[in-house]
């Protein structure tokens, strides 16, 4: 986990695997966007989704977050990003604030009053910079227990949308290796690389016929029969 956000994180295999699952889930949501270009790993945060004209900065936490830590993460997030996503295992009592926050974003009114509430709840400095950055945040839950299944689901949905017969489990396993390698050097994985890995791990249909299994009458034998 990146130390540049100041909060560290689970520096172990479970924590890093959870981070990879989150990255895979978000990447396969983004692959259809023609402006999506690449994923950067451990550069200024856990990972970033890089588009032609903007960057989405993502931090992953495999445990429950409260308002105090949410505020620290907002304040320490890298500057100059178009959007920030904070993924937590859960938000506990902070959910009520997040609901109010999301409602305001959908229909902003009483701007000054809301600014006071956000700065107070998240313990932010009352300046335009911190509040403006907070307004670019999205707080979402991504369970560590179900993270792998959520990632597999996004791969499967992308495969269905693009009519690709790829094996979701194999695709996810194949992506973990470049994620590990790029994390060591704070590198990038391009959209083209991700799609190639998916295409290299296609499903072999269970009804595939082997010509060596032709029966005595000249008919092909169903291997599953």
C-alpha cells in the first residue's frame, strides 16, 4: 500500500490481494470507455485509472473506516486529480454522513452550510483546497471477504458485453502477476495489455470435439457423454 497517503495499510499478502481485486473490478468497469488508457500501480496512491483527459485516484482499505480516518485520507490525497475513490470494507456509523454527502452531490443546495458540515465531520481545514478535494471523493464499500467474487463478476460482465469467451478465473490469476511486478517499480499496465491477457485466457468449450475420438460409424463422440 502506498505510504504517500499517510495511512499505510495492510502490508501483507491478504491486503495486497484485496487491493488487486479492487483494481481488477474497477479496470473492467472502465475498459469499455474509449478514453481509458492504463492503470498505474503504487505511484501516488494504491492505484490510478488514467484516461485521456482525467485521472481517477483510488485508495483501498480492507477494514471499517470512521469519519476521522476518512478525513485524514481526504487531506492527504494527491493533488490535481479529477476524481478520488475511497474503497473501504465498510463505513460503520459513517454511512449516514455518506448518504447525506451523496444526496448533496446529486442536488447541491445550501452550499456554505454543507461546507461547514463536511469540514466539521471530516475534521478538515476550512479552506477552499481541502473542501474542493473532498467534493471530488466517492466513498464506496468493497468487502475484503467478497472482493474476489466482485472482481470475477466484473470480468464476466465485461466479457458478456464484448462477446468475449474468456475464463474469468484464469484472467484474474493472469493479471495478478503483472500487478505484482508493476507494484515493485510503481509501473503501469496498459489497456491493451489487459485486453490481451483476457484474450489469451479464453474458455475451452466442454463440448469441444477431438477427431481422435471418432466412433466406428464415423460420427464424432461427445467427450462429455
